[in-house]
C-alpha cells in the first residue's frame, strides 16, 4: 500500500510503481471508474478502457453520437447521472 497526499486542485501523484504497471506516461489520459463492489479503479485510457468501449459501441456509436473519446466520456457521465437519480 502506498499513501499519497491530495494537493490543491484535487491533484494526486501516481506512484512510479503504478505508472509502470499501467504503462502510463506524463501527458497520458487516465480513466477513473467504480467497480460493482464500489472500489475506485484507474486505467490507462489509451491501452485498456477506450479500445474496449469502442469495440463494444462499434455498431451503436453513430446511433448514440459517439465519434471520439470525449463523446464516450460524455455518454458514460450522462448514463451515471440517470442511473443515480
């Protein structure tokens, strides 16, 4: 377990050990999600999550207005808002 301090602006340093495991480099985008048990998960968006989402939405993408990663993030956020109301 590694403990890090949350800085102004909600910034948290990702330890080098996890940067290597997730293959994250400075400037990469990461995605934070919540698993069914309530655990917060961080993933390298370019390596893991987005390709999976893009494949899953391959046929539905145009129908849902999903053409790039911003659209996917917007869709997921809107879905979560509707689910939690």
